[in-house]
C-alpha cells in the first residue's frame, strides 16, 4: 500500500472541507494516479487527469475548470469535421479579396490624395472572415433572421473588396475610399460607420473596446426580444471580430461575466491574435493567447484556440515526449513575431534548435517547408472546425482565439513588422511579389505603367469563383454587411394620453423626475405601444422613483426569479421574470448605454422598433459614456436619455463627484442628440410627444433625446392656456410676462430648476426696484444654437438673399432691456446662444466643482439664486444708464449675496 500523503492546505476552489465518506476508495484512486506517474510518466498522467476533468465537466460534476491549457489547438485533428466547401475555389476568392483590399488602400495614397488607410489588419484576418462568409454568417433574408456581425474596424477594406466582387460596389466606389466629399459620385468611409453608409454598415466598431461591449449587449438584447415574445431570435447569432491589442481596453473584457452569467450561447467572439498592436507586440514578453484564454475560461466562456495550421499536425503527433509542446509553451510572443520576420533557416535554428528532440523532428524538412508551417488563423479547415464547434456549443458564449500574422501575404516588408499597422503603400517590387504570391493574372506592364494605380482584379461574373461566392451567400440569406434604413411606423398615442401631466400637480409638490415617471406609466398602459418601451436602469430605480414599475413590468432575467424576495410582501416589491420589460443593469453605465444602443437600433437590426428609456444620474451619463453615445449616434440609435438628479446645486449634499453642471455641454457636442432642460412637467409632455413622432412616426429621424430632470419637489403648474408650443419645442418661449410698470425693462432667461429663481427674481425686481422683467423658459440652449448656426450657414451660401434670422433673435427682437440668463449648469451652457442675442447679454452659472451643502447655500455660493439674478440684472441696467450706478451695490448689500448663511431657506427635500 502506498504511503498516505498529507494534503497541503490550498485554496483552489475545490471542496476541501467535505468529509471523506470512503477513505479506502479514495486511496485506490490516489494509488492509481501514482501508478500512472511512476510507470508512464508525468506527461501521460497529465493527459489522463485532463481527460477526467473534461469528462467530469461533461457529466455536470462541479469541478473548477482549468483556466489555461497548452499552447496548441483546442480541437485535435481527429475531431475536426469534414470541410464541406471547395478548398481551391475559396482560396482563389480570398486571393482576389486580399488583392483588392490592399489596392483600395494603396490607390488612396496616389499623389494629391494621400488619405491613409490600413492594409495589414485585413491581410491577417481574411481567412477568419471568409470561412464565415461562405459557411456561417446569415444574411437578412435567412428564414431564421440575419446574424449580427461586428467587423473589426481596421478590416473595412476587406469588406469593401468583397462587396466589389459581389457587384455591390464599383471600381469608382473603391477609388473613393476616405474621400466622401471630393470623389465624384461619393466615396467610402474609412471604417464601419452606419451613419455615413446607412445601407451597408450596421455596427460602428473602430472606437476600440466598444465593439466587444456592444456585441455582448446585442446578444443579450436578442434574447430579451425573444423572451418577451416580440420576435423569434433563436436562430440569430452575434459574431464580434476583435483584435488582441483591443482586448487591453477595459470595455473589451468588462462585460464578459454578463455573457457567461446569462448563458449567451448565441454569441461568438473571434479574436484575431496577430500578436501586434499599433506600435509593437501586444505581449512581447508574454503570451496574449494564453492570457486571454485564462480570462475567458475564468469568466465561464467556452474557449477554442486555433494556434497552428494543419502542417503542424504531423510534428505534434510525433512529439511523444512533449518537447515541441514545451517549446510552444515557453516561447514568448516577441520571439514568435521575430521568427516570422526572418527565414525558415532562422526558425530551424532558433526555435526547433533549442532542443535536440525538436531539431530532430524537422530534420527531414527543407527550410522552405519549415517556413511554411502556418498559423491556425490562416487555415480554413481549422477555422471551420472552430466555427462549427462554436455554433453547436450550448450554455456558454464562445471565444475563438486565432493566431495570425499581421500583414500576411503582403511580403517581407509588411509581415509581422512593428510598423506594419501604419504602412499603407506598396513599392513596385512589393506589388509584384504580392501578385505572385496570390497567383493573379496581372502583367508586369499593368503594374509598371502606374505603380500608384495598380488594377483591381475581378475574374468575371460568370467565373466559377463568382458563381460559388454568390451561391453561398444566397443560401445563407443574402449579402452582408447590409443594414435596414427605415423601420415600421409606430402608432403614437393621441395627445390626450399626455394630458394628465400637462394639467400640473395641483397643490402637490413633485419633482420633474417624478412627472416624467408618471407620464411614462401613462404611456405604458397602451396595450400595443406600451410594450415597445424598454426602461433601462443602472441600479438607481428607487432614487428616480422607477421602482413603481417593478411589480407590474418586472425586471428582465433569462432565469426568472428563483429565490424568495425579501420584500415580497411590499406593494413595490422587487420582481424578476424571463419576460420582464425592465433592463436593470446594476451599477453599470457602460452596460446600460450598450443596452440603450441595442434597443434603440432594433428598428434596423430586427425590424422591430423599440423605445429605450435610459435613466441615469446626469453626472454619470454623458461624462462617463460620451464615447459610447457617440457610437450610438453613428449607429443611428433612437430613444430617450434621462439625466436625473440634474443640476450642480439641485442634487444637494452629494458634492464634487455627483453634482452635474456640464452634461448639457457634453451633449451639445453630439450632433445626434436633441437636448432639453425642461422646467415644468407640461414641457416634458410636449417634448416627449414630439420626440416620439420624430423618431417613431412618419418622420423617423435618426436622433435621440436627452432630457435633464431634477429631484427638487415643486408644484408643477398647469400648461398655460395658449402655450407657445412652437417656441417650447424650438427652445424658447415667454412663460411669464413682466408686471405692468413704467420702470426699466429686462429679460430673464432660465431653464430647468433655474426657472424658479428667475420667477422669484421677477417678483423682487418689481417689488424692490421697480424693474419689469419678462421671464422666458429656455427649454433647449443647444437647439437654439443649432438653429442659429444653420441660419449662418444658409446666409453664407446665399449671400445675395435676404438673411435668415436665428430663432433666438426672432423671439427677443423688439424686447427691451438687458438679457440675464441663468441655469443650474455652468455658464458655458447659456453662453451657447450669446452671439445671437440682440440685447446686452450676461449669464450666471455654476462654474467650478460641486460641493456638499444645502440647496440655498450652494445657490448663494454659485450666485445663481433669485437674489443674485436681481443684482446681475440691476448691474446690467446700471451699465446701460437705466438705473443709478449705486443700485447694484445697494442690492448686493441688501440681499447679502456674499453670505451663504443669509440665503433664504427654500425647498430642502430631495425625493424624486
């Protein structure tokens, strides 16, 4: 009997505290393992252990999986499926696309153009795409629906080149690469930009990291649609093509846990591991494939490594003592890149030659044969096996880690070179070498006549290759990438559905956040239209009053609710359901924004228009996810963003990190955002009604709305009898005319919670100083600015015509007195319109960092309260000679505007 060994205390996730109910049987298993090690060696024992772990997993035994395996292919040769395609024809198709993709970029560097581009990324990934194009990727016309494919941004030339062969793009189109304005007939955008090419691209991906994040949430959203019974998405897959360098972005790996937790087996990541980022190796001293394998396995993904091409199979089969696998395991990526930048003789000496056993493995091979040992990402049989395994795997998302060479087939000046990402031109010798490697029927003369404009290659529409390509796409549901440009028109509820909110709150004080929630609940009562709403909440529902939706609309969970809720007896209990309508994302603004994009583009991706409503702390929306919201604009997302707890002084007590005084300024930088800062509930009703018609009615504009709403309770006034609806929607209308008086005149402009200060200032100016001030509600500073810019652009292009007046100028023209603008945002927000205001103009705002204190103290500190507005108005009047020069100072002293403790105590509540 073997000596019993004392087990060390280790923390490896195994159930070490369980009692041994049969020590004798346990010892038999231990002795068996000892026997294998002693008689067959550690390598054989390791194999047996791995096989047992694999079997345990198959039988659902809860043993933690290995996070890293040997640096070899996951699928062994004997388990590879039969390849159903025509290898020769597919190789020729790839050659044509490779050539045209490179020429598209090369020709764009011709004299007097030189617009840049990227050659090497697609060169490394051509096989990754073509195996999918010919065998897996479903188009829009497939009976089960089209797949959603996130193409790697820098590989866009390859997609254009394939579309050219299919007859979807012409040579003239290709020659317009990166020349969208100057090229006759228009050009092609640099990267996948749906907004710039709306019939072609579906997902923008070149802001690194957003592709993987959005792909995960797209796959999750597809399940959401299916589980809610809106559309059968069971046959649709999401494929995301990513770079190994891109995986360093936090967003790339940040949501992989969600994909595993929700068992998104409709999702496949294909990571092009060419081992190089823009400037050099991704992991020169390490192994990025092994690192990524550990990340994804640890997160619960199915990992398939495609490291080596078929030429390595006989060598690995002959590696009986594991010497070759050991070399593969210990060689860093930096050396692998150097091998591909050298020669077969160099590889023989510096890789295989490091161990006499591996040197012997290749002694029968020539240097050329050693050099032609391919990486797995260039072997369509290996890739086909990986893709097939991914599509058949259930219960987990899959990541395929495919090892490639950046710049492959482009020649020694490009392949695996540190500078290859920036290289975009080929010399005449490069062109000839590239042509020869691809076996293309292009003469030397065609290349020599004008090396700047080498010809594109097309084998002819009736060639075997083109017939094969087109037939494969017909069978798979049509050409891709393709995007729908217009969705179904929704039946927007009649205006009476918005009526309750327009009538005000009576004597009850409610914040504008709650007013919006009430409006939403009214709209969601519509049996057909109500189901189209997708509320998205980043773990702040109770802060925003959205928890009232929990019991009726329920929180989406693919697993339902398998636990007993602690608040089940409460009226507003927390309820999850497989068909839940609410997407509750946890503390996760990036994921929430990704859900907003997926739902807001459903009209195009699924022909099912949905209305996302993403509500967030206004500070953590645009500031944190502005890049994602730019991608949302590119993807032509539609829906509503709600910046709740808005304002630098209204969210009192939260201090520097939470108090928002600039989200409207960031929103103004996004051309697709229609931003409003409404003061009253009735304004919100009009804005939402108009937005629904613009985005989901007959117009179907590619915009999305941003509304700031506040958590300060106030009596919401009823809509005025003859409200200026046009002005309200365009950005400004007169809400309260000045009291009748003969004194000086002034105009007060305010937005959001600042309206309360302006109205109080109107009263103080009249009572204390005899000044008559009109109060204007500025619902949108940004819409007024855009209108003014459009007017200026029109006047520039029509210099001889009657000048067009900006709307802000039209509204204030003829008014008397200076204009004082105020909001709970920094001065740069109201200053957006300063240039077009016809009167003397000054603004007040909350510039600087937020601070923790009461609302009245904060407003006095930032000098935006009513008393500060009064002093600012009097100062402007004094400068114009309308009041004595001593009056502003007298008012400042009277109200003690430099003393925060002298500020009158106002509303201190903070409920939504």
